C-alpha cells in the first residue's frame, strides 16, 4: 500500500479489521512481526521522523489533570518551540478546533467530542507534513464532524498528506483522493473511491415514462420498478440498445440512461461478506 | 535533554496535582506533636527522639510515595493510553522513562526537603538552637533521598513488564532484602550448603545495598559521617539507578502497548 505526498487517503474497514493496528504499527506503539513501512522515506523505527508527523489516536485520552492549553504546551516542547512560539501555536490551534474558550478547563471535565478536538489540535500543532488520524469523526456530533471534515479539507489544501481511518464511508467518498479497504487483516483494494467501486459495473438504468393504460408497454413496464410517475428499468450493459429500441417501439418517453455504479458502502459490504464466506469455508474444511 | 525535562516537569506537575505532597501535612502534624511531647518530657534525649522519629517518617513517607507512585508512572500511562499521543512525538522510549524517573525524583526531593525543614524546625523548638553537629541530619536526609531514587528506578523497572500489584511486591521485596545484605553474605556454609552460600553471595551483590544508606543512629547521636561514605553512596546510587534504568529502557523499548 502506498500513499502519495499531498494525498488524502481513507483507510476503511469493519471493526477488528486491523485499521488501528496498522496505524499503531506506523506510529511505533506496537511492533511488526514481519514486513516494513516507511514514512517520508524514513523507516518507521526512526523517532526523528515524528517531527513531520501528526497523530490522533482512536478515542484519545489525555492527562486529565492538565488543561487543554497546558497539554498542547507540553506536547509543543517536544518539537523544540520556544515559549513565545508555544503560546502562539497553542492559542491558534485551540481556536482552529473551536476550543478557545475552553482552553483553561481541565481535561477531566471535557466531553468525548471535546477530547477529540484536543486530539486533533495536538496532531497538527507542529504543522506536520503527514497527518495520521485514527477515526477522527468518532464521538463527534454532526457539527463536530463537519468541522473535522473542514479541517481535513484545509490540511489537504495546504498540501499535507492526510491518512485517516474511518467507518463513515460518505466522509471517505467526499474527502479522499484514494481509499484502501482492509478486511480481516488483509488489504482488499486500493484506489480512487469511484475507481475501486466502478470496477464492477452493475449494468444500466433506464428511466422512462409510459402510459399505464397503454397495452404496448405493458410487458416492459412489468419488468421495471415504478418510481413516482416514472419507471426504472435495469438492464445489463450489452442489452442497453435492444432495451432502448423496445421502449421506443412501445412509445415510451426516455428520461435518462445511467450506468449503475455500486456505492463505496456496497463495495465495502461486498468485501466483508466475501471475507466472512471465506472464513466460514476455511472453518468447514478444517472441521 | 529538553524532551526528558519536559516529561520530568509534567510528572512533577501530575504528582503535585494528584495531591501527593499532601503527606507533608501529616508529617508537619507528627513533628509538632513530637516536639511538644518531647519538650514536656525533657530527659536530655530530645535530639535523639526528634531526629530518629523525623528521619524514620521521612524515610517511610518517601518509600510509600516512591513505590506506589513509581509503579504507576508508566503503567498508568499505558492503561489510560495517554502514552499513544506522546510516543507519536519525537521522543524515544528511554527518554520518556528517564523523564518519568526524573520527575518523581524531583517530587521526592521537594517533598524530602520540605520534611527536612520541618525536622529542623522541630529540633530548633526542642533544643532552642542548632549547631554544626546537626548538619549530619542533612546527610542522613540526603542518603534517604538516594535510597528513594533507587527504589523509584526499581519500581519503574518492574512496572515495565508486570502488573502494578506485582511491581509493588517485587520492589518492596527487594527493598527489604536490600536492608539485610550483610546477613545474606555472612550465611555460613554449614547452614545453607556451600553452593547456596556462593549463590547468596553473588545475589547479594546484584541486590541494592540499602544498609550503607542507613545512618539514622549516627545522625541521632550527632556522630560525624565520613566524606568517603557520602561519595561512595552517591556514586553507588547513580550507578545502580543507571543500570536499572538501562534495563527498564531495554524492556520498555520492546514492549507492545495495548
């Protein structure tokens, strides 16, 4: 799996697929039993590369005896900023994540969503080139999610590489240049969201209008689904023109023709089901 | 160095905010009660009683903090996952450990210094004056602090690979063993067998030797403590802490966090 510089990469997978494990490996929290990984050309064992990386852990928890401002000031010390720089950065980051008025409250009094915001602030505090976010939308209300989405888009605009895991597929579709899907600890696919789901076209959909009393179109109407005043007919791609001819002959009015693309969610569910089926097959053959 | 200092300062701040220093109130009350009581009895043993009681309290309170806070230094950060965000910063695991060690030793130093002030105030109350001979009490306090630094290093080491409860038991066990090293070395071959005697002898050199740090009796009686012992104990504590922390770093650097 490769993530290019300046890319927003969504790492998708069901619970227990290995998303957080992969991220923890990259951050040196756990160690790999095999294989290797590099970030910005440095081995993940090189601690100095962390100067250019920001990381938001999943469901972050910080020192509850510190205030948000103290926590950010503490973390800023590891990047060698002087007191004035730390003060300026801390204030800027708190404002960016919408916590400027809560900066002097101890973290023990913070809600889950507020902790998530502090986590995001500490991840981008030092203006890193690469930002790794583990479930950044988790625990946030719709407004919070929207704000995090805006921050990710801003990071993208600034040319930063953003790698984040998520369950929320619509976020991935909106934010990501590329996604990777991991299921059962194995990477199942990497590519542009439309690319990886578009690999398997599900045929064509013809939307048409026809008179319900017209006997000529009765047969084709029976094959279609009624949707409001229109009918939706799904046909394989190679049968498109014959279906259009048939509709034309019955006097139906064609409103639109579109390729049926599976959504990222459908693709994702398909992979999960495939993995479960494989696991079940292995279990049966094992028995 | 900046990174170690940052971790150390945060550890100190955590201890202060977790009300670790509240023990000083207990110590102050103990010293006040002892001074008033001794002042009333006045049998010419005021200094001995105050110094013995004071140093014992400094040692016991310090030990409780060193062991119970020490074993939680790393494990608490692992359990609460506060370590995740920290280890993603440009900080090495050994730097984190040394910082944690430094932070607790700083806490103990402040705590011990405050208790020493209390002890001298109590001495002043019963003796009405202080003389140069009382400086030996300062040396005794310094030795207690060195001993506590070793205990912190040990509790850190154990907490890197075992549960908090076991780490407390191991540290307390080693502390007690370290108080009786000469007995261990002097076990006669006829009582334990020659092989065991050799084994005990070797083990006794690995265990921390806390006997040399106990100068409470000398301090209570105002006997001078040789400079060579101060130098020896200082070097011993630095070396022992260094070795234990190096071991802890090796263990912790390879540990997968949950």
